[in-house]
């Protein structure tokens, strides 16, 4: 099933796009304007629990804020540490 989202002009830049509705700001924004707004709005930033820098929170690990860069590094480390599993072929009769 295909769901179509109406294209609308962004309230900030005017480009037609699939809108991201921001309840916090009460605006209909495109992805680019939304990301700029979130990144530049310091009230949405917290100190990352890994690197300690004041950045937008990308995820929370055990309730602690984690920035986007640290989250990517953490995921990469978790993938490397994961034990390799062998693929088992199903029995064919």
C-alpha cells in the first residue's frame, strides 16, 4: 500500500517538499530547515554523556543523552564486538 504525502511549501524557505510538522515551533518545515532549526536551537541541546560536548541529542542510552557522532561510534563498536554467527543451511529432504 502506498501512502502519498501532500507536497506543501516550507513556511521558512518556501520550497515545495514533503513537510515535517514541528509542533514545538508551530510550523510546517522541510527537512533542511527543520534540521537547521534543531541544530541552532541551543535550548534543545544537552551535554553528551560520552564526549561531554553540548550538542543536539540524537539518542538516549540508559536515559543518558548521546550526540549523533558518539552514537555512530558506539554502533560501530557494538558491531565489531558482536560474535560472528555461522549461517546454518536448512535440512533438505
